């Protein structure tokens, strides 16, 4: 679903919207004397949650059609743990590693170049798919993902993947999709790209320097360090 864009629906019925990466329901204005009414579902705009949300919209439109609509909207709000007699905040959805990545990727689509999009999908996401195929699906398995990458690809690629997963997790925290400490924070800093591991060229030793200078000084050419020798080749 496009960012901050409503799913098409005829006027006079409830419709599903994506707002800042989250799903919400917008109710027809004619039910509220021309005033706008929305209900946030506390779900990210991801395929598996969108299907749940669409089913909820269908139920609402059924209520409208059968003249049993709840104008307080209480029936259509997501039940919080507070209502269940537990904690006072809603429980963030349980995202998989790939779902977390897809949320990050969709968030950045409008600002990335085509070459960047291609790289992220064919390189970074490909390694996350392989990780999930190796039973590393939970986003909290940071150490397992690190080990898998280091044993399956280069240290440089592992660093790139972990860098992007860290960014995806930070976005998830910002969007309140997650509520736990980021296990990927700083992990990529421990690894190095290939160019970072290349040793600097060693300088000449003092003996080597003297040997080089001596060879120049005694070279039988037109220049010996002091002036023209007058001797040609």
C-alpha cells in the first residue's frame, strides 16, 4: 500500500487507510454530520496485518448496511490490555526479521535511487531470506544472525546487512512497532569492510633507505647527487 494513501472504497462506507506506516479505519462523514472519524488499529501496514484490517472493515460496513452501526466506535477499536485487565499499553505486533525489513524498505522507497533499491532487495534482503530459511526468523536472534552471516558470506557483507537491520530496528522503535532494546545497536561496528582490513604499505627500513641513496650516489649516469659527472651511458 502506498504511504499515507487510502485503499479505494465507494463513498458512504468505511475504508482502510495507511497513515505513517500504520493502519487505520476512516468512517464515512455522512454518519457524523460531515465530521471526519478514524480509528487506529495499532497495526503496521504489512500484508498479514492488512488482511486482518480488511476483514474488520468488512464487518463495519456490514453493521452500516444492517443499521446496527456503533456510533460510539467502541466496538471497532482494538482491545487493549488495559481493557483485558492487564497492562495499560497495547502489545506491539510480533514482527519477523523479513517483516521488519520490508517495513524499513517501504518507508525508504520515496527517497532511494533505483540502484539503491535494487541493491537492497537483491543483496541485503536475499541474505535475510537465507537467514529465515535457516530458522532465524525472530528479530531478537541478533547473535544467531551475526553468526550465520559470518559463516555464510564475507565479513564486509555481514557488516552491511547488520547495518541495515540496525536501521530497520530503529525505525520500528520510532514507529512503536517494537518496544524492546535494539539488539543490533553497535553490532556492525565490530566488523570491518575489506578495505578497512588492508594493511598500510610498510615504510623502508633505515638500512634500505641508505642502500637506495648509496645506489643513486654511485650510479654512473649524468647525475650522481652532486652534479653532472660528464660521463654518459
